[in-house]
C-alpha cells in the first residue's frame, strides 16, 4: 500500500462548522461545564478526571518510520517505530471520528519563548478541557500573531477513539504517534492531558539540536544580577522546591532550550504535581490554581467544591496546569542569558554521594547521561531498600535522538560559556535509607545558595576516593563533617561497601554508552 498524504483531510476538518477555533479561557470553561467534562472548584479552577489513564503511556508511544528520520532516531523501547501506512490509516480514522462530533476545539500557539526559535503549533481536541489545558501549557499568541499564525506542527487528540491493535498495528487501544514527515502528533485512547505537553517536548528534542540548541528537561531561574541557574532532577529530588526561590525569578519549571542567545522556556505554563500541596509548602503553586487553571484527578468535595490535595484515591499523580503568568515572581518573556550555574539534583538513598560536589566537564557529561536518583522499593512485609534509578539526560522518555548527542552539546556549551556544574545530593546522610537521615533542607539550600553566588568557585576541595568527585571542605552554613559522607557513617566498612555497590551500578548503567563515549566514562565516572 502506498502512503497517501493526509493534509487534505486536516484542511477539511478545520473548515467544518463544528470547529471551535481559539475560544477564550472563559468560553472554554463554559464549554467544560455545559458538556459535563469537569466541575468548577472553590478557587475557580476546572477539575477533570482522566479515567483509566492517570499518567503517560510510554509503551504506546511511537515515531513514524519515514525516510527523513530513520537514520537519526535512536530506535528502541522509548522510540518505537510504526509504519507510514499504519499512521495514515489511524490518522484518517481519527479525522473521521472528529468530523462526526458535534464540536471539537482548536488552539493555535507556540512552543518556545524565543521568537527566533519558536515552533508555531496547533492543538486539536475532542474535549474542551484538553483545549483549556493547551491554553495553559503552551505559549499564547497576541492578536497580531494570530493573524499570521501558520502551524508547523499539529497535535490531534481524540481520547474517545480507541485503536484496534490487530487492525491498527498498535500494542493497545492507546497510541501517541509522532510523524516528523507530516509534522503531526496523533493521540488516541487516553484522556491524560500530559501526553500533549510531553509529545511537543519530544518534538522539540528532535528539532532544536538541528539549530544548535540544547533542549533540556530542567527548571531555570535568574538572580538579581542576571545570573542564570538550571536545575536538573528526577521526581523526589527537590527540583521544584529548590528552584522556587523568592530572591530569584522563575524562567520556567520544566522544559528549556539553550540557544546561542541563552536560555528560553519552551512552554507558556506549568504542570505541577499537587499531591499533598499546601500554601505553606508551595505558596506559588497553591495560589496559581485559580480561574482558568486545570486540575487533573484531584478529589473535590461534592458540596463545597474545595480540593483535597491530600487525597490520592484517584492517583498519586494529581496535577495542576496553569499559565506561568499566574506566578508573580517570573521573567516575562521567559528568556534569559547563558547559565552561570548548573545543578544536578539526586536523592541518593544509599547515603554515599556527597551533599555537594564540583563537576568537571567530563563528570558533568557522565552524570547528565546517567541521570541518577534512587527510589524506595517496598516489599509486602514493609521492608524497604534503596533502588538505583537512571533516566538518561534526566528525561529519557522524551529523547528521539541518541543521548550522547545531547551530552556532547552540553559539554560544548559548558566549555563555551564557562558554566559551573554541581552535583547536589538531597538524599540520605549518615547511612542508607532506614539507617541514616534525610539531608536537612536548610543545609541543601545553603549549599545551592553558595554555588549560585559563586562562593564555591575557588574553594579548597577534597577528592572522593570512590566517585572521583571534588568535595568542598567548607560551605557557609553547613557543618564541615556533613560534606564528606564517609565521616557521617558510624560503620566505615559499611560505607565502603555501599559506596562501591552504587559505583558499580553507575558503571553497569553506563555500559550502553561505553563504545560511543569512552572518554566520558574514563574521566567522568567512578574511579575505583
């Protein structure tokens, strides 16, 4: 079967009388309520439930295997191939599905705050609340921009359309397919709105490197003197807490590009976890959840419509989507200069990584490729032990290209702009999980503050004998003995064994890069 262009079907769809294009936020809220897609909470936010899927479906994500990408994409479990023919069939079915709806919704906007590198996009939604989500997460055009807006990538989301794996070549009813040739993301079978956000991030992770821009899964802020900091870290490492600094302005909380001009936010909003959210702990997020914001899977009182952020009966992955302008302390537009400081955050439950260490370029590339943190693996008897987790470039599910491409770009930019890189352990000290204790937040804040203010640039350091990391011997506001993990353990032999265990896990994980990045492994990884 020959592949047939499906562009005409899209034009016909958008020209239909059931297309609701660029509705305002109040209009979309009205649609959500009248269509019974969600409820209004006491703060004016819309709450919707996503049903069966309360998170991403990584096993149902595909890239169309066409000639333009076949030699570039890092094919495998993350980037699964699907044929052009299978995509074309599904595309036509989804278009027909939307044509038969009483109405569907279209958002036109951008990905990328830097006008020179931004990507014009359009998002077509079966649900009004999904379109409201798009209004919150992507960059909204001003009226003049809307007149000349020409979408270069289209997201089509039809949750009620379920694939037939036998007929459609998918693994389940759910599919998230990117076609770079047709510049389209096709989503079906899932109501989880985060698939739209992360699909566009995946697209940018493919397109931006071609322009010499490093796409990054990180938060970013800027100080009073214009100094820029990046914060990389997986869930539970403290990325949101540490990057939300009242003395610094937020550039963005999740996705950025590092261009020849500096850092820019890829998004126009925030998609914050809100399980156990309180105003005391996260005042900016708490107060941003107002009219126009979208709550996903948050339990709401039937009568008062007050959100219960502690209730995880639907999922632990409760979320809030809101415009970045809902936060007062931001850079607007979300653009700043080149990073002075880069922070890699890890929550090491083994309790052996230093609370802060200075990284060479090779070490930065090694730990960027490793993307290490640890999670706690429970057993039925309630016994827990730390489990090493590695997510390449702190965002492996969203990388279409080989990981070393991103690491090489990071190394080049560190060299070019003299950025200082630090590995910060927000995990355990004085022993592994169950023996030691979690690093005090006050100490971590003091260490990060010292790094941001340049106080660690020329301090005396001692080299860790196992991991080869340079540990500052003194940081203002932190007891000196806390800085060296070995000194915090009562049982030194136990420390030695646990540190070597983690070092071996780093080496084993890095084997997949050994052939293409031997220098990074040699000069950036553990030394014993």
